[in-house]
């Protein structure tokens, strides 16, 4: 992939489910968050103090609705996401640009929603899916 170390270009970031790339993804989000808990005592004065609590992750992805790749091979698509939702399947997701020395996010998740839009004649069907973390996520260096 054409990428520059240290500069994460959105167009080269790919989402994988297991080892299979998500088909025809053109826009994705990743949110890592921490719940904050208030800590206080009588000597703290007027300012609220907080400490980090539980961590969470979620995300979404916009894709074309394709059943096969342009070369006719099997791909991970919206139909697979729908099946995983119906079966309650936990998956491993990875957001990466596959550029050695850069970083990638990897973790366990479950799909929480899917939307499909069937446009007018001559338009591609497309959709979005969302997910929520079901276990810890990690930021690691790509080797």
C-alpha cells in the first residue's frame, strides 16, 4: 500500500475481520473512550478531580454492498455482518495501513447494527455497519 511512515492516510487504512478485508470500504470510524469517575474530598477546593475508569471502543464502516470481489473471489461483506449479528458472533477487527513501523488497532467486537440502502436504477447498493468492543483493544506497532 502507498503510505508514508508516521502519516496515517485515511484512504489506505483497511478494516479486517479476522484475516479477511472488509469489502469495498470507503469510510470508517474508530472511537476509543474512557469513562471518568469523580474523586473528591473536602480539601480539593473548587475544581473537580477525575480518574480514569472503564475503557470502551466502538466504530462503524461504510461499504458498497458487494457479494464477490471484482475478481470473483469471496469477500467479507454486509451479508456476513448480518449473519454475525443474527448468530451473536464475536469477531476480531483490525484497523491498519499495513505499513511496517506504523500502528494498528486490534480487538474483539460484536456487530451491533447494519443498514443497507438500495438506490435508484444504475446506483450501487451500499450500507453501513457498526460494532462495539466485547473485550480489550490494543494499539501495536506493525511489523
